[in-house]
């Protein structure tokens, strides 16, 4: 019997050895997933949601609504790229786009209780995060993805399972695979050492 995405994520997390971390992460995207509440309702307890939707007309109101759903379901809720909003909605943490990774140490110093993640697209950027108090990295693009249209034409622009495994050995921070993740591609990540998977359309 074919495993579902939650079961695959659970196995990946178990293999990694990382403890007390979400096994799967859903990143909101109004264009790709116009009804994020439906996705969240089907996530397992202990999963994590990263609220993006930077250009949403009612971003504050939507963040409060999704935060409430996550709290009821025992799901971590992070706000992307906006520490002020994260504090306002009493989020569990903040997610930093790659251009904001230099803020990790400052945020950690001022808000030690927050769960802090960051997006990375290169090993160089990941190296800059060493020792700054980051809780996890979302590394992309692992597979071809519509979020990065250039990868649909050139597979060499993706990281792939083999390189991902090497990176996980070298970087001593939990890594989540992002980019082209779905029930079929997730199976190819067994043994890479990732803490779990992150996706937008994959759910």
C-alpha cells in the first residue's frame, strides 16, 4: 500500500535523528492554494504552517484566522518576513526569506522563545547561518517546481536528492526539503537526512 505524504514525512524525520521538530511544513500561497484553511484542516497535529501571502489585501486578518485554526489543531504557526506581525498575532515563530538571514542573530537575541526558520537556495547562504541560533532551514529547489519556472526547463538548476544528502551531512542545522515536493518525489528523499518536507502545491 502506498504511503501518504504524512507517513513519508514521519519516516524521513525518524531517519534524520532530529527530535521534537515538525515533520511537514505547509507554506501558504494565495495563488497556488486559495483556500489555506482547507489544507491546514488536513495537516497532522505537530505540523507547521508558514504564512506568506505578502501581497494579500487582508494579510493581517487572514493571519489571525489561520493562527486560530493552527492553535486549535496543535500546529506551529510562523509568519514569513514580518517579525512585527508575528508578535502581533502571537505566532510561534518567524520565517525569514534568504535576503533577511542576516537578521537571525538579532531576532534570536531579542525573542529567544520564537521558532526561527530561514529559506536558503545555496550551501554558501547556509554556511552564513552557522551558530546564529536558527531552528531550521528550508532548502530549495530540490526538484523542478513552478515556483521557480527556470527549473522546469533545466534540471541542473535543482539540488536533487544526492546533493541534498551531502549538504545534510555538512550543515548541522535541521533541513527541510522544499521545491517540487509531492507524494511521489518525497519518496526519493529517503536516507538524505532531512528533518522533513515543506511544500505549497504538494498538499
